[in-house]
C-alpha cells in the first residue's frame, strides 16, 4: 500500500488481513531449503511469485540482495578458514577443473600399457577448447613405439590445446616437429610442449594391449571426435545452407543440398560401421601421399586444427557425388573415393592438403604421382591450370589434362568460379558441367593416345 503523509519517510504499508503494518525496510529471506520450508504454506503462497516480482519492480533501488560489507566478509572468511569449512561447491568445481589430468604410456612385456585419469576411449575430450590440461608421460622413444603408436600420440598432442608430453625430448622433438610445424603436407600446426621425463603420472584406467591395438584405440576415439565435428557442420550446411566461418566456401542451391542429404547420411553410417574406412578417408583428405609408409603421417595430421579442410573435402565430394553416381568413400588403396560408372569402377582422391612435400599444392599437383583416376582439390579456388598451364577445372571450356598426353593422365578438378556458378544454380547445372568435363577429358585422352600411332604410320 502507498504511504500517507503521516508515515515515516520511505516507509512502506502492508495490509495483513485486517491489520496494517508500517515497515521501514522489507527483507526477503533467501536462505537454503526454500522449497521445503514453503511446502506447508503452498495454499497461501499461490500466485506469490508473480505478485512479489511486480512489487519489487516498483522499488528498484531498494530491491537488492543483502550484501556483507568488506570488514564483515573478512571476519567470517577468517572464522571459516579456522574451522576448516569446505569452500562453496562452485569453488570446488573450479579447483577440480584446474587440476591437470595425468597419464602414462610405456612398453612392458612386448605390449603397450596406458594408464591415467582418462581412459583410452575418452582421449578425444582433450581436443575440446574447454578441456583441462593433460600431462602425458611417454617413457619410450618414438622409434620404439611400433605400429603407428608414436603417430597416434603425436596426433593427440598436436591438435590438443592443453596437452604436454613428458618424454625423452631429444628423441621426440625431431619426430614430432616433422609432423607439426615442419609438416610437408600442411601449415599452421603447433608443436606440443615437450618436458623432460618426470612427474607423477596417474595409475587409473590401466590397459595393456599390443602397440597396434592401443594405437588403433586412440586413433578411433579421435576419428569419432572428428566425424562428430564434421557432421555437425555439414548437416547444418545441408539443412539450412549455413556455413559459419566459411568452412565450405561455396553456395549450393537448395535442390543440390537436398540431393546431398541422403548421400551424406549413408556415408556417416558407413563411417560409423567401418572405422578403418573413416580413418583412411580422413587421412587422405589432408595428405596427398597415398602409400603405406605415409599412413602414420596422414593420420597424425587429421585433427581439429585442420577441421576446415576436412569439412570442405566432405562437402565437395558430396556435391560431386550427386552428379557422378554412385560415388562413395573407398577403404582400400588407391584413394579414398570410388565411383561406379555404369559398372566401371573409377578410383578417386578427395584431397584438401595445402602442400605436397612442403610445396604449394597448386604448383605441384601437376607433377605429383596421384594413384587414382580422378582427383578433387577442394581447397583450390583457382584452377591449377591457370597457375601452371596444364590442369583440369570444373566447368572450363578449354579443359587441359593434368599430365602429359598419354602418360598416366588424370582428371583433376578444382573448385573454381565455374564450379561455384553451377553449384549455386542447381543440381542439374552441376551435373551437366561435370559430365561435360568428364566426356571432354576422355576425348582428349583418347586423342593423345592415338597421336603417337599416327606419327608412326
């Protein structure tokens, strides 16, 4: 109730049944267990919250939570410390989050033993931006960790924002440097922090496996993390046309995205059912070298620091798959794609690598020994033919072969303005463009094969 002229300054009137109460201050109790305390009075408090909120909005300067002055807070803080009271829960959570997790890896009895605060199946959590620090002690040198295990450890550490390796730094640094800041296949990777062996690694979550099995367990956990991240972006692009950060970099027409949807759903299910297929696809998506000796290097590169190239490789391959049916991931050498063209299988390599042997992809794609019949270069927005004078591009009328005529010529496709224009127009436009390029490619290849015979006669 509003006060009248006879009331004290700033006082408030409350009508409690037949009695009027004049108050200088109104204090709302905000202690713990409010729900249980109020439960016996539910019938009286019906509608209270709405009425109370409306009331306090009338007096914004007075409706503040009670606050201790600094001297009082210091006094009670000293008393609580003396009594060894536990800090508030939110303080405990912050302290726990700040404590580094630890782990240890070493060879024992011909096998590899992993132990630590985090199980092998959960190592991908350290790729998240909000992950806690993880101190991993690796007792043995990389050349002793067989079956790709050293590459799996390097992959985990390179792409994790807060992983430190406690290792024999003199023997690990050259190995991990070559896979990160001096990688011949990409740029922008970081060198994980290496520390001398020591510390007190955890003994939790122990598992002892053959080195190849432990490497596989680590890589598959990381692969699933990547598939989830890629799928999140690709699905949003297909359903809404949204492309945060321009990871895809081109606009696909609505009907093209509609045709991409079931193909992508099928690919994701295959990746989930066949982990080795996913490993191969991711590795070759960011590494142009398709030989067994480079499998470890390719796997180590596949991580969140190269998420954009992986997303783009998937979307470009999907767009091509709508026109070149049936195109799907390939799990064996050569390449990471396969196309069934009227019963004839053609192998493909979707490769979003920026470099080949430390040289720019656009410059060396011409002379690289691609092992497949067609190559997709999702990161190339200008046809390498315009740079080197002898490449194939999407939708270019004067299409040129990648290699010299008659010598292992490949159909190499770049995401150039012609592709962008066709993709943004319709699925049919992209299909016509790609089929025309393919027909012209084989016509030129046939002519190149015939010319040497013509000269001989």
